[in-house]
C-alpha cells in the first residue's frame, strides 16, 4: 500500500531539508582551508619606515586658549526665579556653631534666651543682616490705675449723721442740738442744718468729743409679742430691750416685722447697709414659714404663683411649696417689701394666718438661735452681706 502524503498541520510541522533555505542558484560558500597561495593578513609590528602618529605638545607659536573671566560689561547668566531674586541660604559652619554655643553657654542670670537672640548672634558671626522670625504679640500686664477717692469722702457727710453714728442720739435729735448751738466743729459753733464734715474733723457736743462709731451687725431670732422699734409709745416690749446694756453702740432694726411675726431680724448702725436692704428697688429675697387655719387648695396655690390682686396692686410669690405634705403649712419665697404683704396675700383668698415665721433674709438664717436670742455676725457672714453675694 502506497504511503499517503502528510497534509494540514502535520505537514507544516514536517522539517524541510536545509537545502530549501539556501538559494540554489547562488555560489556555495566553502569552509575549507585556504590555498597556500592566498595572501595572509599580518598583525605584526609595522616596519621602521612607516610613519608614526605624534602626540607631542604643540609648538609655542600656536595660540593658547584664554580662560580669563568676562568683562563687567558682559551679561551674566542669572539663575534666580523670574520677577524676584532668590534669597540666599546660609549654612552655619562648625566654627560658627561652636561660637554660638560659647555665646549661650553662660547666659545672664534671670534672662530667658529666645530664637531671635540666637539668630542675631549667628548673623553677627556670619557677617550678614539678621533675619528675625515674626514674634507673637505679647500680652501686656494690666496695671490698674489708682482709684480716686469716693465722692462721699471728698464731700464729707452731714453733721447730723456724724452725730447719730457716734451713738449719742438719732438724726432728728441731732438736728435739734445743732439748732440750739450745742455742736462745735473744729472749735466753731455750727447752727446751720445740712453742714457736712469729714471723719478728721473735731466734733463736740457740749464740749464732749464725738468719735465715729464702730459699725456693728447683729442677727436676732425675734420672739412673738415684740415690736421692731427703738421705743414704743404704748410701752410694749421692743427688740431694743433684748440687747439693752449688752451692746454699747446704738443700733437700729433693719426693716420691720409684725408684733406677732417671728424669725430673722438684722440690727445695725450702718445706715448705707440699712438702705440697701430695705429700699424697694433692691428687692431682697425673703422666705417665710406660714401656718394657716385650713388647708390651702390647689386652685389658690396656683393663684398665689400667678398673682393676687390687692389694694396696692398685683403681687405674686416667686416660689411656693407645702411643708412635709401638710397643706396647712406652706413655705413662700417673695422679694416684695410691702407692709404685711404675706398676711395680706392669704387673707385676700380667705385664709387666716395663725403663725408667721421668717426663716431667711439677705443671706442670713436663724440657725442655732432660740427665740429671743441674738449674736454678732461672723466675719464670713459679714463679708457675704457687704459683697451682696446673695439673692
């Protein structure tokens, strides 16, 4: 059987004879040894007669290349950025760094070195102008200016007030002494009302030297059936009777409490403090413990907080609460200084106040004070009272 010829991919993979790649018409290259008659290339040294290439220096007559710098007129090539000359950067050499270290090794006592000082020393060593970094704005120490003396000290105080502060009498009685010619100021008799004097002036009453009285502050737990006046025409007991003979200064009650009202009461001879605590414009906080004859209804409770109409206008409580769940006892907080204001609020709603006790006034309480007892204010209480750090 005859052998079939390879076709397709198998045929393409069949190796063709090497003679197919060559040109059959071209001459064949022979790799055989050359004939002895062929010329051979010689790699030996050249003959002595051949010319040699000379690498000797040029003659002195040849022109020499000049490396002189260009003239000042010649333009120089600039490498600075456009529109602005690039700043020079200086590097501190080891010698400069050592000099800076020596400069800052022994700084002056108490002087704090800054970066600006460092830059200044380095610029001096390098012979250039110091470029100091921008400093932050330093906060200046505020030094208050000396205050001027108050107007009261410059203008003085009224003579009747000076006499009353000495504890001799009241201002009204002092006016009578002045009109009668019993008062002398620095050796001269004064009869004109409204005359002002200074603390350094010498004031005498019938030849007796009067001195400014020390300010005294007393807190008292006012008892019942006791009036808050210096004297009573009906010969009733007053709060002044409770401190009679125990306080050499002449003091006065700050504000008033009803005869049947008990609780915190302040007494002092400081007229300015009395005015601040009693004037309606200051609206000092007061808290009362109220005992009623019957339960306070929720409707009336809300009315007191919203406002109750009285003869002298509308009034409302700042805060109101029942005490220990008993609706006949309430605590009321109020700032108004109207006369008998707490009693009038409950009476307007049909309640009768059986007992009324003030438990707080101008930051003061009656803690550890039984009915009828009193004491001088402590330094802490006095500081709070003078600074007004209370409601």
